[in-house]
């Protein structure tokens, strides 16, 4: 079947790709995803009578989802902590290690400077861009970038590119919207330095998303950016073995991060597999129940362990394709376990330690609960109920103590010596002298 020569060149090329996929790619697709699940009626409009994609351009509903979901998710995140935008301030190591460093050093030197043993490309680029705006509004711009990045990842989850991995469009949309209310994220969402924990979900999803040549460069740029931000690419690189271009990009990023890790001072405690497993099971349940409820119930291990058991049952009956379940379970579980191995099980006796390592697995469990409810698998109800408790408990994120950031910004933008007050106080520093010599980065 020849393409109609009257069609524009771009449309003929896309039609050829679709015909080739149907004729020659069926066996490869089934080996990649398994036997296809029944098509959701809500997605039937994108298929012709013989299963050939007939819409070469995104339908109107797809465009609306691509625009509306990032906006909604970002807006809800702002509502959960309005002062993050309207009375914004940097916290923890961000003012000194990232913002002040961008002012005092060259852009390239700053970008290539590791923190906590690895490159942090995304927040470094953001802080390099913040040099172009007044210091008083720099934290607000940083938080808006973080919220928009989370919104864009949510939009990707709702797109038709995830239809093979998450067949129901309603489930994809509900899952995407849930990014705005993930439990146990109140602490990590105070800083753009935690963007890569959400970026890990993007990398996992990208590894099983349907290839679309129109988005190949966006895929490559996004994968490269996340591969050089934090440790997650080291764990997730093997997932791209069927997408060679992304395997090369993420693999190179992982190799670079490993080199930085090997050159950093060793800080990991002795390996404790049993202790790691126990802490993993307890912390999953605590994270599902949210920062407030989960932390208050940490003294009763039976409760979070029961929630973890409910999550395991839900995982088995959620109705998601087996490959989706396996890839998300490996990626999110390995990230959580790596945090426990890095800090040591003993450090997790404090229920507030290491919450960020469990962000990906809580997001995955939101997907499991939503998919299970959509498929009417009632065994997911206990997990869904626990997630509702976590969402309600954490829906209003706590307010950081005011440290008068406008004054600190004016201080950093001038050469004169001054004290920059930061929350928590141990991260306060004298500008331009720096931090006390005993200060060490958070893991």
C-alpha cells in the first residue's frame, strides 16, 4: 500500500511509520508489553477499524489534557503552600550551595560542581537562570519551576503515549491529577533540589512509553537532564534496554554519576539486608499514611506494616499490565532501598529521616490504587483508604519560619559581609565567607 502523493511530506512519513508498526512490529510489541489489554472505549477514537492509527496529529482532547493537567497540578501545589510563591524563601542548603554559589562562581563551574557526591544538573541550571531575576523573587521562580516540572510529568502520564502501559485513559488522567496531592511530600516540596524524585517517575514511565518520533528530541533532552540530576539514573538505566538512544543517554549519565560517587568520601554504613528490608516495609506504610499521620503512628510498627501488606495485595490485583507493574515496582522499590542502604537502617529510627526516597514508591502506589478501583478490584480498597488518610493529613503543607529572604537576597547581591539567615538555622552562613567548616551536606 503506497502513501498518497497528495499528502504533505510530514504526514506521508508519519503514515509510513504507522503502517510499518502494524505490519512488522506486532510481534515485537507483544514481546515488549505482552498481549494487549482490551482497548478502553474512551481511547477508541484514535484507532481505525483495523487498528491503524488514523489521527496523525493529536486529537483535541489530547491537546486539552496536555495543557490542562500541568496547569491544574501546578495550581493545586501552589494552593497547598501559597507562601512558597507569595512569601517565598530558600531553605536548607539551597541558599548557600546553589544560589550563592551561582553568584560567586562561573556558571559552567557551578553546573559541574557535585553536591552530596553527584551532579545536580537541573537545580544548577535553574539557579543559573535565577541570576537574571531580582533576588527577592528568585525563590518564588524556583518553586514555580518545580511545580511546573511536576505538572509536565503528570501531563506525560495522562498522554496517549502511556496508553499501552496504562490502558484506561480515565486511570491515566486520575493518576496524573494525583501528582498534586501525593502524601509525604510536604518536606521535599520546599526545594527544587528534590525535583529528581519526581523525575525518577518520569524516567520509569519513559522507559515503557510508546515511541513517537515527534517527541524523540524531547525524550532525549528530558532523559539526559534527569540522568545528570541525582542518583536515580544509576538504578533506572537498565530499564531502557529496548530504546537504544535513551539507553546510551541515560547510561552515560549513570556512568558519570558513578564516577562522582567513587570519588566522594565513603559514608555508607555496613550493609544490613535484613534491617534494610524491615525498614523498607515499615517506611512504605508510613509514607502512604503521610508525613503527619505516618510519623505519629511510627511508634506502632504493626500499622505501617499492615498498610504495606495491603499495598502488596493491591499490587497483585490492580489489573495493570505485567510489564508496567514490574518496571514501576523495580524502579521505585530500588530507589527506596538505595536510600536505606546509603543512610543505614539505624538512621531511620527517626521517622522524619529519608522521606524523599519514598516519593516514587508512593506515587506508584497511587497508580496501583487508582487502576484497581477503575478495574473494580475491591482488594485495593484498604490501600486506597490508607492513601486517602495520607492525602487528607498532608493536603495543607506546613509553613516555614520566616527568615526575611529579601534582606538575605540584598546581602548576597552586594560584596559587603553579612549574615544570611536560613531555615533551619544550622544552614545560616556569613556572606561571602561561607559555612562553618564542620557543616556537611544532607544525604
